[in-house]
C-alpha cells in the first residue's frame, strides 16, 4: 500500500476513533427496529414523526457518529492538524452524541417539543465542539485534504444553524418549514457528509483499492466547486421562498450539485475499473454499491426536475432518501471501515511493539484482523436491505417490515465485525505489552 501524504506517526490513540465506530451501528439497528415496529407509515411520507426519528437515528446516530470519529483520526494524519486534548474532545463529543440522538429521535417520535429541544441542544453542543476543536487545528489548512475537511466542517456548521432554527419552530410554524428543511438536509447530506466522503475518497480510494489517482482537476477543485454550488443553490432557494425567483430557478441552481456528485460517482467507478490488482475485494464492492446508488439518485433527481408531477409523488423523495442515506452514505462508510478498522489495529499493534521495545513481536496480517469472508456476508445483507428498502418505498404495505428487518440484520452483522476486530486488538496487544 502507498501511504504517501499520510503522517501516520501523528495518529491519535486508537480509543479516539474506535469509540465512535463501535457506537454507531447501535443507532443503525435502532433506526431499523423502529421502522419494523412502526411499519409502513415510516415510508408513506417524509413528514411522519417516525420517519423524522428514523432519519435522524441514521444521519446523526450513524453517519455523523462515524464521521466525527473519522475526522478526529484524519485531521492529524491527512491534514497535519493536531487536535488539542484529543482524548477529552473525543469522550465529550461521543458522550453528547450518544445522549442527544435518542432524545432527538424520541422528541420526533412522541411529538414532544421539550424532549426534541433537549436532544437538539446536546447534539448542537457536541457537533459545535467538534467544529471548534477541528477548526482550531485547521486554522491554517496545510494540505488540499485540510481545505476539504474545513469546507465539510463549514457545511456542518450551516446544517447545525438550520437544525437549531428548525428545532425551535418544530410543531409551531408549519407553513414556512419545507424550504428550510430542504436547506438543512442538503447542507447535511451533500455538504457535511458528501464533502467529507469525497475528500477522504481522494486519499483512500487509490491507497486501499490500488486504483490510479483521481484526475488532478477533481483533486483540486471538486470539493470547493460543490461548496460554491451549495451556496448558490441556497441563495436561489431563499429568494424563491420570498417569491423573488420562480421555483424553476431553484431546480436549475441544483443542477451543478447533481452534476458534481454524478461526476464523482462515475469517476470512482471508472478508477475501480482500471485498478491494478484484480483480486476480489469487498471494499471495492461496497464502493460500487455506494457510487451506483449515488448515480441512480442523480438520475432520479433529474427525472423529477424534468417532470415536476413525478417529483410531487411522495414516493419520489423517500426513494431519493433511501438511495442517498442507505445506498450511498451507509455503504461507502461500511466499505471504508472494512479497511480502516484493520489498518488502525495493525498500526497500533505495530506502535505497541516498538513502545515495548519488542520490534520483532509477531503481528497478523490485516486480512486476519477483519476477515474478508465475514465482511462479504455483511455486504450481501447490505445489498438485500437496500433493494428491499427501495422497493418498500413503492410497496410500503408489503415490504416495509421485511426491509427494516434486513437492515437491522445488516447493521448487527457490521457491529459484530467491528467488535470482533476491536476484541482481536485487545487480545493481541496484551502479550506485546507484558
Ligand atoms: C444536530 C442536530 C439536528 C437537529 C436538531 C435536527 C433537526 C431537524 C428538524 C427539526 C428537522 C425538520 C423537521 C420538520 O420540520 O418537519 C430536520 C429534518 C431533517 N434533517 Fe435534521 N437535525 C439535525 C441534524 C441533521 C444532520 C446532521 C442531518 C444529515 C446529515 C440531518 C438530516 C435531516 C433530514 C434528511 C431531514 C428531512 C427529513 C425528511 O425529509 O423526512 N439532520 N432536522
């Protein structure tokens, strides 16, 4: 593997990212079980209390949880930016996310304003603390990746500002909500989640999947261009909400965002097609699933833009949500973690060996730290859950519960894999340190 551009000596202690990676699947399972319990109404409309609860268990409890851990891991390694008091920051952010997510979801589910606002306050505090800690470390971004991470954090700040505003008005002022909800979810999914994943992909796809590098213009400009496109779209949506622009202008302004993500997905698939090692690799499969879902989402969005009657069908938005959150976000994150988890364990065992003055103590290869066969089983469950969920948006009565149970099984299997790797670390590091 080629580690050029990484400062591996600066990696934080393993507990810093691991506590996030091990907690996240519990929220994925909770989202899936909630859907199975409530049933078809979760996929009947974007606005039901259970849908909003499920969406936030996934976007905050799963996606943002993993990404907070990944960010604390990557800032020093990828961007040369050291986070001060990293253990304390990780413990604080993690604790607040774990407490705030069920409260926010419970507030949505029970339509309880006090619960929702308490959850929102804890989550905004957690993620604002992450932005402050990371922002201080990134004050002078030294690398291209550092600039990408800084833009993803700025998008998170926009998401949080809108989240706080929406939480303050939830259940009080429905009339003006949709445009601000759309802005919040767009900055959350295509700013915070998307820009971070694209920034990390430019580093880890060539490294872990042995592909050629992304083309230089993509490396230099894709993330800033997408950020600018998000700003322009927000301005257009704000003006249209006041009646100063026709609604069609907002669709037009969203085109560069769809084109940028479509390009990223197509470029990743093309690079994978040209990879140097042809051996089967589950990470490649997850990325194909993720980027394929992203391309489908871009096509579905395009169809809705060309035929507005199609986009008015509630199933359109729900299918888009499934493709972006589960198809793209969750699949790509599983794919990354299948490489990052064993890599981190291997790295920290290696460090422990030197720290104990035993540089020759044996360390198993990475593929034994997270077995490929078990990961492939999880991948098949993930595919099954995604197909069933997508179909359930069309036939909710028939398929919501089977789809939700398949998703719970997929998250549970991923949790088992991650816990197994963490357990192997504890078992292997003990004899090195003794
Ligand atoms: C930090 C805490 C957060 C709070 C307090 C919060 C709060 C809210 C509120 C109040 C709504 C609007 C509900 C309505 O008016 O009907 C909403 C919608 C939404 N939020 Fe969040 N949010 C948070 C974080 C996030 C993040 C980080 C993401 C994405 C990564 C996200 C994705 C969404 C989505 C996709 C919707 C629309 C749901 C739908 O259309 O069914 N939220 N959020």
